[in-house]
């Protein structure tokens, strides 16, 4: 079954620093030291709608940093699921969504604080819980256990937060290309530029992926399990003073493909059919 999906997300967030003095003191705090004298990396999370050290958050949380996402090649929801415990995915005709945490249903995903369930269910499952969320991420946070309405919706099982890389005050970027079998091609790149040093920062990036399907249906002459999508993202940070910051992002995702197909793996003459 041919499927096509297009989504555009627009998000903005502002923050006013009410306790600037305490922030300055925190910045002077020394980094924790490992037993061998090396500096341990501090993981900053947004599990309570503000930036905090993961060690101080009173929530059971599993965090994947940018380095961990790259090292483990986590690009899709299925990739993330393999690296998690107590989290299960439910597959439904090509639609993949986080369904259970600790065996309990009721999980929402958020991109930079924006609830992904504000989109249609089919769009959330087939698109935004797939590959598009994993482009240029700062971290992924899996909050296990009931969550309140801090993010706008209550969830019985937990929440999954996707935080993109924010613009920084440096001119930098990257580009990569990847090819493989079944006509696989991946092209992506990011450019970060300070328009006004430390005041107006912009980050622009995109990704293109194409992979031919590996299951052929002779009746329709189509190849299933294919990938054809591209992503465009623009982010800007406006910081006119030390006490005010506004972050805005636009995320565009265009996906089309043939979806999945039922494939017989075995037949039990006295029972039901088993397949993918």
C-alpha cells in the first residue's frame, strides 16, 4: 500500500532568567572527577521543562547523548528500541510507535517540548517516530513512569523527549554521505552560523534518504519496505540580553513509499498463519 506523509512543525520557546546570580554560581562549580582523575561528562536533561543535571532529576530516566546516538548508529525508533530496556514498540502495517514502557500503555513523544500527538495518529506513527526525529539531535530522554501535565498531556507509562541540537556561537557544520545495497543513499549536512555574535544564532540542516524495497510483490509489481524521505530544519536563537532567550525551530518532513507487506514465514496447517 502506497503511503505519503508530509509534516511541518513550528515551535518556539522563551525563557526569562529570574535568578541570574544563582546561574553564575552554578557555572563556577567544578566538574565531577572520576577515580582516575578524568573529568566525567555531565548530562543535561529537560525532563522537568528546564535544563538540569540528569543526576539531580527525581525521575527514572534513560538518556542517549549525541555521541551515544552516533556510536550506536541510532537513526530510527527500531534502533532506539534495541538499545532500551522495558520499552516495546508496536508495529502496525508500517507504522511504528512507542506503545509500552514497563508493560504499560500510554506514551507520548515530544520534539523540543512539542507534543507529537498533536499530529494525526497515522502521521505520528509512520513518520515522526521513524527516521525524521533522529536527525541532528542533542539527546533523547526516555522518562519511565507516569508523567503529569508538565508537557501538556498526561501519560500513564512515560514520555520520550527528543531534543535537537541548538544553535551555538561558532561557525561550524558537517556533511556526510552514505551508500549501500538496495540502492541506499543517505546525504545530510548542517551549517551553524552566528549572525550577530552571541545575540542571534542560526542553524540550518537537511537530510535525504532513499532505499529500494527488499520485498517484491509480483501482483502489484511493487517493492515494499522502501525508504524515500527528506528533512529540512531551521533553528534560531535570539538572545538580546543575558536575561532573555527565545528559541524557534521549523521542521519539515516529506515521506513517501510503498509501506510494508505481509510475508509468510511459516504455515501451520492446523493453526493460524505466521508472518512479518
